[in-house]
């Protein structure tokens, strides 16, 4: 088994999370509240999202969320690569 480059894996994990985060933001923007509630209720069986979904999210909050996601999942990716490399 080859060693994983921890920094590259961390960056890849962080960037992947940002793509998913911004994709979710785009879906929320395009669908509108009613369609988004229906989609969320289909994805999460038995839950009702009609009272908790908010579609008017400011761009600043979205960017902060994307940065936070990058940092969080970057750390997770780094730790995964570190543990993987130690298991050899």
C-alpha cells in the first residue's frame, strides 16, 4: 500500500465538501421553498422540513458556511490520511 499525502488528501476533502455545499445552495436557490420541502421530505423519511427550511440565505452566510465546511472536512481528511498511513 502506498502512503497518502496528508496535505493533498486534506485539500481534496475540503474542496469536495465546498462543491457539495455550493451545489446544495444552488439547488435551494433554484427549487424554491415548496419543491425543496418536498425533496427534503423524500430524502429523509419520516421527517417534515416545512417548518425549518429557510431559502433566503445571504451570500455572506453561504460563503462563511463554505469556508467552515472546507476547514472542517479538510481536518477530517487530514486525520483519515494520517490514520491510514499509521496502519501500515
